[in-house]
């Protein structure tokens, strides 16, 4: 008797194999990217760390409420791991891993399991997501909130088990979204879909009225710091709404967006590589957009279209927030993959061998997209001078100096400029091995002078070692001075 396709172990275990491949490959890539590529900090990450370190209930400045949940998490990781590469970037890595899980769960809920596996691995290995994963700023918070908000809201409307849990999670994510720039539009999109889609409206009307009012009351309480901050400083509200506080140059913004999206031959002019997505991902996204426009009667289509229409003009006003389109790109990638698989199956509705044969070119496409995404990212953030010029390895090199010399508490003196003082003072607060000053004076301590201070003041004394990085310009990062004999 001839064997059927379903008799083969490879077919029966295909989802387990897919899950194992997904977890193993993504874990390896995330480990490589998180702290080793580029393994340095840009000014935005330093500013984010300073904002997290400055959090104080007694002296809460209005602008501190922007991305407040992220900065609370970053303050916690810096308390545990210090002001290091790990302590600064770990919050983004945590949210990145949770976002990856959320993408898989959301796509599996909206589509099929095979689409979830393929879409997740192609989306999270894109250069755009890998940048968000390792960037020690709140940029990834928007993607995390949007993915999990859509997933939790989907489970609320489908009356799944643990219904109260999903309702509470949806409410918490909505409150968190309001603290994130442009996050209010996620809340508006979800609530608007609730009113316009018949099935969702029917489900909401069946909610317990007392619990609903309790939830609304708790939401208002959680927004108290935000209401206080926006009342004192109106610019906080404008920032959260994504409305520019200065002059807007629409043509300049449009040019920047086009180059960041389609500039395959354009040189990067900032810390962001170009283009944001590879050509293969663009084609999948295009297929997904076409399918979304032609099939728009489901709840997921309603909310996706609404978010797309809202986010497009906001990104045009704020081109630096192009990364906020990543969740929508994920959904379009999933829809594009689902369309390709479904159309192929329609060609051979009763031929399982033809279906399997169709997976071979699809597998080659997916592996090619994954490989190109990882290689493009690592290549740019390891070897591109235009990109790496925006990053500094000073924090890592300073830690290496301490590990090599193994100083005891407060036996090392770091001399920096007044501009550098806030960051290194915060670093010294969590690391008791050194103290920071802006004045050089020879002493019995091990003295380290920063690049900026050395070139601005030319301190006297005998330099025993110059710590350099691999950049061609300004590579002399620290000067270690000889300690006078006791």
C-alpha cells in the first residue's frame, strides 16, 4: 500500500520542527545583535539613560512622563546591572523578545499556524526590528504596545478563556499607550473599531456595567501623572500627539521618508541604515496591502486600515518615527504570506505533493529574506563608517579598563568635561570603583582622562597608555596617566 503524505514523520512533526527552528534561529540572532552589534551607544541612548536615571517622585518634571513606563523599566535594569551596555539596552531586548512572542500569537490568531511561523521569523529578522531590539531607547515600546493590544483586544471579542485577564490586559495596555508618543491613536483606533464593527459592538454591550465603570475609574487614576504634566507643559501633549512644535518642511520630510524606505543606493546620513526593509519584504508588504484593500470586511481589516490611514500623515510630520510603522508592516507581511500560500493551494486543491513542492520555493524565499536582513544589519552596524560615527564605545572601553586594572572602591579618578559629567556621574553612582571630576590634578589614584577633556585642556603628566577604538577619526578615547610613587 502506497504511503500518503500524512504518513511521513516530517509532515506530522512539521509545526514542532518549525517552532524549534523559529526559537533557535531567533534566539541566536537576538543574542548576537542585542549587545554585540554595534556594541556601542549613540547619543539618543545616553539621553534616554539620563532621563531614566533622573526619575524622581519628589521632582517629577513634565517631560519625564513621555515614555514613562519604559524609563521605569530602564531605571530598574540600570539599578541591577549598572550604567553599562547591558543595563541600558536590556529593556529594549526584553520588550523585543515579548514583541516577537506577541507577533507570533497575533498572527496565529488572525491567520494560520504556518503563516505565523513564517511571518514571525521574516519580520523579526528585518533590519528595522533588529535596530529597535538593540537600541536602548523607547522606540520599541510602540511596537510592543500595538502588537499586544491588538492580541488582547482580539481575545476579548472572541470570548476566550480567562476573559477577565484579557480585559484587564487590554485596559493596562491602553493606559500605557497614552504615555507613548502616537500611542493615543492606537487607543482611538481600537475604540472606534468597537463602535463601527457590529460583532465587536455586540460583544462590548454584554460587558458587566459595574466592572466596566471600575475599569474606567482605574484608567483615569493611572493617567493622573500625564494629566498633571500636560497641564503644566503643553509641549508634552503635542509630543504625545505627534504634532511638531516647530516649523514643518513637508517636502523635506517626504524626501527623507522615501530615502529611508526605498533608498537602496542611498548613503545613510544618520544612525539609521537605508532602506528600512529589504526588497523581498517590500514585495510581501505590497501583496499584503493589495489584499487588505480588496478584502476589508473583517474586524482585523477595519482596525488595520484605520491605523494605516492615521499613521501615514503622522509619520510624514515626524519622519524620525518611521519605525512606528513596523507593526503594520508585520501584519502586511503576514497577509502577503497567507495570500501566497492560499493562492498556491487553490491551484492544486487535491494534490498534496504539489502543495509540498510549492513550499520549496517559498522556503528559499524566506531563508533569503532572513539571511539578507541579518547580513544587511550586521554589515552596516559593524563596518559602515557613516552609521558607526554616531556610536560611541566609551562605556564598554571604560568597563574593560576597570576589569583589567581591578581597582577597589573609589581608587580610580575619571576626568571629563562638564558636558560629559552628567552621564559619567550617573555611571559612577552605580559603580563604586571610580569617581568623576571635571578638574585634573595629579594624585595617588589611577587617573583616566577622557578624549574631550584631553584635547581641550592638554593636562600635564606622563601618559602610560592610550585606549583607542577602531574608528579612523577621534579613535583615542581615554588617556591613562602614571600614578606618582607613594
